[in-house]
């Protein structure tokens, strides 16, 4: 009896939750992409992360900081793995605060590998005053700070959730960033866009203060490899992959360790089973 009533309670609770989410209604469907790092075994593609960093540098770094990433991180295993020599040169192009000198003055020095990317703005007010009142967020953990919401019939929601758990779906932030960067378009005629704002299909409310960073269209950024298409879609995917790494830099190692643990447990399980059979073989029952 108790079991049935708790089952009813759980079902009712799920229904209320999912219907509530559905009634909220304004969610936008974000297309899902194929990522090299998706699912329970996917890993980052080093070349893609390197291209993504190039895009960040050329198309985003004028407005968005990357405060939590140190130059040396870009050389670490499981990341873009740039050679250290290249990164030393890159770091030296940035300026950071030196330690205070004897008179207490803080001078600038050029950055070294252990420094993080310097902040772009002195404070939030400065950032807002430069960008018409809007604040370009720091991009270090943006892929974790954004995600996608379920759109679809309410009764299907629990199944979609289980499918995502089963597939290990965790690329909501990556999909959102890739969509946002390709979502600029002409606004529908019925919609009036405020001054300084831009229409974007995938931004909540459809009006975003960020102008299209890829307004130059395809070929805006020149890739070194001719094998990779120089298209806005590709730029968006590559920079989304790079930002996903920035917000989860140990994904490769974590997934690898996960598989090793599973294999270890499997072997241990088999050994324990054999041992159990041997120990109990002589006991009559
Ligand atoms: C000219 C300045 C500028 C450039 C260049 C720029 N952005 Fe932005 N970005 C902004 C501003 C301003 C906002 C805040 C938008 C708002 O609040 O409406 C923003 C917001 C964002 C957001 C958050 C959106 C959300 O859901 O809140 C993301 C993600 C983002 N930018 C990514 C990028 C990426 C990736 C690039 C490079 C390809 C880039 N931006 C280039 C100015 C810029």
C-alpha cells in the first residue's frame, strides 16, 4: 500500500515539475552538435581546441576576458597543448601588474607562463560604460554557466531526461554557445529591436547587446589548415569547444580514469567470484 502511494506521489511530482517547466514556455530549442568530447568516452580534439583559441584571440578577446586561465594551462595535457616556447612568446605580449616597488607603486611587467590572462576592465562599471550598459561576461567558465532547456511535450520530458543520463549528455553549454554565435539574423517584422541591440534567434528574449562577432562572415578568420572549412559555423563550434575545455580542463583525464576504474572493478569482480566459488566449494548446502 505504502509502495503504491509513494509511486503515485513520485509520478505526480514529476508531472507537476515537467508541466511547470513546459508552462514556462519561453524556452528556445538549441540544436545539438556532434562533439568529439561528448558522451561517456569522448575526448577533446587538440587541433580543434587550438583553432578555438585562435578564434577567441581574434574575435572575442577584445571584449571578453579569460581570467581563470593561465598561459601555462594552454600547454597542459588534455588541452590545446601548445608548445611552451610558443606560449612564452604569447604571454610576453600581455601586461600584468608587477609586485609593488619600494614606494608602493604598482608598475606593469610582461606576463610569464604562470600568469593568468589579465582582466580587460578595471571593474564592472568600466566594462558597462564601454559596452553601452551591457556586461560582457568573463568566458572562463561560461560553458558551465549556460545550458539548454528541454522543449517538447511534457509527457516526454522524463524519458528525454533518462536518455540524456544514459548518453552522458553534458554539452548543453557548448551547444548553446555554438548556437548563439550562429544565431544572428534579420529580426522578424513584428519585432522591434532597441537601439544598440541585435536580434539573435537563440538568445533568451532574442535581443542581445553583443554585436555579431562573425559579422565578416565566412573567411573572417584564416585557419592554418586548409582541411578545415573557414566558415562561421566552424568558427562557432571551434570556439565553443575551446570554451568547454576552459571550463572543464580535466575532462580527458577524468573520463580515462573512469574507464580504468571500470575495467579494474570488472577484473576484481571476476576474481572475487572465482574466490567465492573455491571457498564455498567444499561446504555442503
Ligand atoms: C564587441 C564586443 C564583443 C565581442 C567582440 C564579443 N562579445 Fe560576447 N558579449 C558582448 C557583450 C556586450 C555581451 C553581453 C550581452 C548582453 O548582456 O546582452 C556578450 C555576451 C556574450 C555571451 C553570454 C550570452 C548569454 O547567454 O548571456 C557569450 C557566451 C559570449 N558573449 C561569447 C562571445 C564569443 C565566443 C565571442 C567571440 C567569438 C564574443 N562573445 C565576442 C560583447 C562582445
